[in-house]
């Protein structure tokens, strides 16, 4: 249950500080952090999404299994040559960490197709592969 003092404090906060505005969400929390020096003065970090280490997973754990499923069980509505070229290109870590900032591995594409194929197999058993 909520302490009455918390509600009383929240009621004292001006309404404009409670409303999110463009790029200024959590204004009360940010001001409190500044006032009590909870964060470094130059701390202005943007939100970052959660990323999965697909390249690592593909190279270390999923490669053989994913390649087998996509080579043997790919639904006919996929362009098999295109998928096989993605598998050949791969998501190899040595390419990612070679210093080329512009290189994009195909791990995300492989993973997306793989998850779709597994889902499709599970929930569309009446359709022939």
C-alpha cells in the first residue's frame, strides 16, 4: 500500500513537471538526480534498445542447426537461392570485428527467417513444405 506521505509529496509537484514533453520525460527524477548529484554532470545518455548478440549466437551455437533447418525445411514460398546466399554470407564475428564499421552481417536476417520457419512449422502443420 502506498504511504500517504508519497501522495502528499506528489500533489506538491507542479503539473508541468509531471507531464512528459518532447525529450524531457521523467523530469522530476532527472531534477532529483541533479540536485543530489546522483549522476555525473556530463551524463546525457540517450535511450538504447535491447540488442541480442545474434552474431555470437549464430557463430557459436546456432550455425549448424540453423543452416540445417533452413536448407532442409524452408517453405516453398521463400526464395531458396536467396536464403542460401545469406547462409553463405553468414554472421561471422571476425567480419564484424575486423574494423569495418559499415559491414552488416546477415545474422539478423538469418535469425528472423529461422524463427519464422520454426513458427510456421509449428502452427501451420497442414501446409506441405
